[in-house]
């Protein structure tokens, strides 16, 4: 397969109203157009960081505007999702530290023109965040919504899935996705304290895995790919709608400990956007370039290179991917300064 009719453009202008932006998400608008959300402020984790949106109607992108803000509290990792009633739900994280995150949501009933005041997704939750952590939820054939989730606390990273049977009103948390975890410094490690060895395909090294991306296959099986600290993307599979998961295993795909995302097309093709490189030797992450898209025709068992989005020196990361028919749309962070949008048609 090949990518044709490729276009790339900035969703955020050079004269943006913030210094830095990151962690984009996107949804297609009714009647055409794109809504993109991201966090922006003086820098990640700064108390002035809010959730911003940019909207494309016709040929032009509207100037960024604030969709959600909590005074004095850093906001992170927005995720957009269209509910059955046609509204667009905006999920996002709030908190000074990742381990202290709470998940909030706001709804838009006018295609991203305005959003309701933020509310807690799971009132009283203090686990470090519920619902989607970076990537979009998926709606299963049976109508259930699955949100790809993860937690980061005490130097340990774990993935799980939040499941909603009532279109994002209430949520049931799955058990953590099982994985082999070795060489974790006990008692809460810092990045510098994590021990490394040469890569072993049978073991997962470092903190663990986070930020899964989900898809459902034609038989109803659900699958996830995850970012890890082991220089590889790991995978887990579920045969019961996301309630339980297999032991996570190595896909062989390189991973630089940066965000990934995937989506499945109507013909079953799976498109993955990621940084196709390993961590630096002896370090827990690698440079966030190049950024590329790959395609799988066998439900993620093997992937073929499809398109290079960026390959120069810089920071190009955290892709978000959606599809409408065989048209694929991707947003990603461009040097922590702007959000870039790419569109292409997947052709046989």
C-alpha cells in the first residue's frame, strides 16, 4: 500500500498566543473540517498551561483559543472523542505532577465553538487519572467505549483500560495489563537511577509501559500497542472486550519512549504513527526524530513503512491518528512550538 495525495500544514500559527504546545488530538467535524486540541503555555508543567483548540473550516485554520483552564494548575494531554449524541467530548489531565493527575472533561455541542465548564470524569478519584491518557477511545461493535489509560507513580508505569457501557457517563477500570518487569530500582527510582542492560527480547526493562493505543479487529478481539522504556513497542490482546488482557509482549518495532498512535481503516488496514528509533545507549529514551507512519495488513503482526513525516534534527513526536474511509489524518508536535497536520489517502 502507499500514501497518495499527501498534504502537510501547520494547525497552529507562528504568532501563537503561548510559548510552547504539545500532545495534540483531533476529530473530524460534521460537514467537513478538523478540530485539534493540545496543551499550551510557557512550558509543559507550568501553571499557566491550558487546553487550547484550533479549528479548520474550509481552507483556513482559525486562531487558537482556550477550551479549558483551571487557574494555577497545569493541564495536560487532551483527547477528543465524538459521543453518540453528536457532541464532542474533551478529556484532559490536571495536576502539578503526573502521579497526582485527575481527569476532567468538557463537552462541545457546537462542533468545538464552545465547551462546557470542566468536571471530574470519576469524582473523587485519586489514583493518578482515569479515562484516556493520551490517545483516543474506541467504540466497540457492541457499543461499549474503551479508553486507553495508564498510570505513572513511584517509578512504575502500568497500562489499563477504562470501559464505559453508557457512552462515557460512567467507567469501569480493568485490571493492569500484565507484563514482566525487571531491574526496577525499588523504593521509587529517579530516571538516573534506572539500571539498563543490553536489550533482551524476552524481558521488559525500565519503568514499564504507558499511553496505549487501541483497535478492534473484525472478530471482536481488542488489541493495544504501548510506549515503553525498553526500546520496543509492546502489545497486549483481549478476548473479552477489554476487561482482561494477555501478558504484554514485544512487537519488534523500535520505540524511543515517546508517544505512538494507531487507527484501523474500514478495510482492516492498521496505520501506526511513531518515532521508528530506539533509546540512546545506556539511556531511558531517544531523540524524537524521525517521525513516520507504517501500515499493517495483518492486524499488527507486521508493519511496512508508509510515509516519513519528519526526518530532520528536532523534536517531532506525540502523533494522533484518525481515519475517514481511506483518508488518514495525523497531528503531531513540531519542536514543542507548533502543531502540524498531515493528511493522505491510503491506496493499494
